């Protein structure tokens, strides 16, 4: 199967209409939630969304960031899984879901992390926040700094647990981005989210993400619930090399958050697929260049082109390489020269800069002079 390639070379950028065969995709399922989102984790392509960028109270979905900060600190070497964490009275007396740690005892950081991820323990969460930040308030500042660095523009944290606090909000889109960052940057920490049970203090507690039992392709990530937030779930699943992340917020009960998440994941895997259609640093086009030490410049992508599209319609993808008609040296290695777009039925799926894969320094005076004359007459007589 071949992707239809449309090369567009323009002096002034203009729109190009690509005509493709009609493609019909079933309507997304009805989702009984306040907001929801389904994305392909590799391409960031949004497959289904509703109020995905509207701030909502996150409840214990907050703990995804708590574990992310801990993973960052572990990677930096500032903390270790074997650290003994002293349980303060503040941590011990936390309300809601608990790991049942005892005040004044020391608990290994690794056990506390399982208490956060699997049992959603507020006591374990505050203990970790105090161990890393010195206080929960200071830890919340760290959470917000990490949120800013990840581009979580609709998120603000006031605590580590997700217990109700005015202004403590996030969005479905931010939760998907955060989950993707955890999965990609800290796979060892993420693996804890797939563990189904954890025993502590002679109590076995199951992972509250019951999709781990229902769907073998699901390997995380986190539930949340408060009266204000409703029942929430971020879930991630991998099938045949394709990872999807779903977010549902504000469902009516535990069964609903499982059912609605399963609907989204099933819809995505059934009707979409992803491929890398172009690798990074591969020459996609060689263009003529003026006033340079070379007569041509190699153009390609700085990052691979990962595209998510309707299943079975790879051959219907249309690719546009849009480059200015006249290129004038110098161009540094990696300089943006044009644009690559991938669309289907005129709907844009992917866009990225075409960059210079070679450095083209400016030529000497005599060479530039002859290029000037050639270019002048070329434009005068309308040569392409």
C-alpha cells in the first residue's frame, strides 16, 4: 500500500485541498460522564473528547502527579526506594482511603508508593509528600512546577491527595499528558500501577482499577472519587504495539467509570491504528538552493511522523511537502525550511516542520553573483 504524496512548492504558502475516498467511522459511544478523552499515546491524536480541557476536581487522580514527582526524585538520586519514612501524626490522621500506617513508625518508601498507587492511601500519600518536600504545602509547590514543565495548563494543586480544596483542579487532557509522561519517562515506576493487590498491616487491598481484571491489555493507571468529583478513572492499554489512554471524570459510580472507560478503549482499538510513516533524519525532499556552497539542500523531519488514522485506510493518507519556491543560503543544520502535513479526506492528522538535514553555508562573492544573475533571468522569464 502506498501513501498518496502531494508535493506543494510555493513562494507564498497557500491552502491545498486533497480529495480522498469517503471514509466512514462509526460514531463514538455515548459516555455517561462530565468530561472524557481518548488519545493515542504515541501520536497524541485525539480520538474522542468532551470538555477535555475544562477544569474539574481530580480527586485521587491527583496521586498520579504525586507518584510522578517521586519517580523524578528517585531518578535524580535524591531519594531511594529503601528510604525509611517516618509517619507523622498529620499523615496518620488523614481521612478517606488509607494504607493504615501507624504514627511514629518508619515505613520503606517503596511500600508507601504501593500504598499510594494500589490502595490510594491518603496517609501514605502525605507521608511521601512530607518526606520529599518537608511539608505537604512545599510538595504541592513541587507538583505545580512539574505540571508547568509538562505543559499542564489547566491544572493546579493544593495538596498531594486530591482531597477537596478550592482551586485544586485539572483537566482530562492534562491527565492524559501526565500519564503519558509517567509511562514514557518512568516505566519502572509505572509498572507498579499494573499490580492487582498489595498487603500491608495484615490487610490485603486490591487495586481499585478493576479494569486490570476485566481487560488484559490494560496495565494502569488510577481511580479517583470524591462527592465533588464523582467517580473518575484514567486508564491505559496496549494492543499490538498501540497504546491508548482514556480519561473519564464525573461518572456516577465505580461500575460506571469502568464501563465508560472500557467503551472508549474498545472504540479506539477497533476503529483506529497508528504507524510511523516517516522516520527522523531521512531525506524526504531535495530542493534547489541559491547563494550556497551547495546547489541543493536535503529536507526531512527532526522527529518521526507518528500518525493515527481510521483502521484499514493507510493508503488513503495524503502527504503534503510544502516548501518555499526560492531558498537562499545560508541554512544551519536543523533549520526549519518547510512543512509536512498528513491528512485524510482533507482533515489534518499531523503537521511538523521540514528541517535542513545538511548545513548549507553561504557561498563566496563570485558564486553568489552568478547565482543572482541566474535567478534574475529565471524569474524574469518565468522558469520553474
